[in-house]
C-alpha cells in the first residue's frame, strides 16, 4: 500500500512537471523585500519547477535502489559488492541532486539585479545566525517568535527541532523523549 501511494505521488509530480504547472507563488513578503518583477518571479518559479522535476526523476531511481538494497540485505549470504554498489549509487544520486540544486541557485541568482543580490546576502547572514538565535530562544534570552499566548508552565512543553528552535507547543501530560525540551 505504501509503495502504491509513493508511486502515485511520483506520477503526479511527473505529470505536473511535464504539463509545465509551476509550484505555488513566491510569498508576497519575499517578493516585496527583494522587489521582484513578475518576469523574475516567473523565472524563479520555472527554474524551481525544473529542479522539482529533476528531483522526482532521481527519487524514482532512489526508491528502486533502496528496494534493491533491502533485497540484497535480506539474502544469505550477503554479497558485499552488490550492497556496496547500491550504496555508491545512492550517494551518486544524492550528489547529482545537490549539483543540480547548486546550478539552480546560480541560475536564479543570475535573474537578480545587484541590489536584489545585496538584499539576498542580508538574508544569507540571517540564516548563518539562525542557530545562534534559536539557542538564545531556548535559553529564554529572547522570546520565541510568534509566541503571543503564554500557557501555564505545568501544561506547556515546547517541541524543538534539531537546531533547537521551537516548532510548536504540546499541552497535556506526557513523557519526555528525544527532541522535547522542558521550558
């Protein structure tokens, strides 16, 4: 059942990529911040749609290789060469996707004016400081963004992602587990 749903998802993505349907619009606050023209926004969406189509094609092969790897791991005796080749192929696919994303970033940035690239550099600086800011929030040096509602401490537990930033609030009694942070 799970592989049927995965196949359906992949085929839907491929259909969208082939019909030229472009992913959702660029958020208005980002368009305003970078002062993107309609032509730039359309170019960005087109390049991202092409990257998504590329990723879908690679994901199909990744699923096949992972299935083959599982089959190899279930065999007796193990064939180290067959297992190793599949691991190498998975890593090659990952690197190909990474290289394609790097090309897409460069192509999108080429659409921008020097002033827009300067603003983008500002956003890059914010990203570099993200984990530091998340640590400050986790240590209560800064309030959590968007935390307008304060719940009593006995019912509030914050869920943290791997960078330590708050991703939500869970109310009620529960056991602490990895990824959960006590306020």
